[in-house]
C-alpha cells in the first residue's frame, strides 16, 4: 500500500519522461525509469492522489475543446492558407497536434511547405483531436486510452497509409504509446507512423528535396 503525500507527488511528477537518464545509463544499468514512473502515476490517479491540479486543468480542456489549450475547436485548422491547402484524400496524413495548430502555427505551415516542395500530396484528419500525451504522461490511463481508440479509428477511416507528425510528443504517442494503450503491435495500427525529420531524410536521399 502506497501512502501518497505532496512531496512524493511532486517528485514523481517532476520528470518530463524524456528518457535521457535511461539512455545515459544503458551501458551500466537497465533502469526503465520511465516505465516505473508511468506505472506509479497510473497508480496515483487510481488512488485519487493524482494527477496534479495543472494536469487536471489540461484534461478538462481536452475533454471540452479537444485540445490542451482550451482554444476553440473550430479554429484548429486556422493555420491553413490557400498556398498550402491540403487535399481531401491522400496516402499521407499530416497529424498536426495542438501546439502547431494553435501556438506555433509556423511549424504546421513549414511542414506543409516541405511536403509541397517534395511533391507529396497530404491530407488532414477530418476532425483532429489532441493526441493525449499530457493525460497519458500524467497517469490518466482511461482518458488516454479513450483518445487512442478514437484517434486510431479516425485515421483508419481515412484510408491513409502513412501518418506524419512534426511533434515529438505526438510521434511517441502514435508510434509507441497508442499501441501500448491498445495492447497491439505498432505494425497493427494499420498505417505507418513517421516523423517529419524521417520524411525529409528519405526525400533528400532520393533526390526529391535538396
């Protein structure tokens, strides 16, 4: 039986789960610190001790507006312009994410320009929602799983063969954490998940981009 207190929660939630400590110690110890912290956070939420107030606020935003900032859902694709407008149907789907949709729109716009420069047709999700990285990282397993189920099914409906993300957290969620939440292999998602940097690397190697 774990006895939760404010200090224990503060220490447990201080980690960003970036994995640097785990990678740095691989030659000496197989620590799996991230997995331990993920499990502890799920336990804290189930026990009613977690998550922290800031996490609860973000979870409320996602439930209400489908983005972590609580911004109007209908403005999620406001970054799109006539010069970089996506197609209604394409083999590649660009999953934009909350930050590139609302805060750093230049990320989404630059990604679209790169896709256009490579001659790659792309589409967006008809109704994009948050990937749920925050709720998953905070230990809100059930909320994260519900988002995973919904988002994966929505992408499958589009028939896209590849999902591209320009967001590190989104990349991890789609490629690693969604399969974990859904208890399936990454190959069983029904589409390939790639990061923009991987796409650019392949395009430079085949001469499409310089």
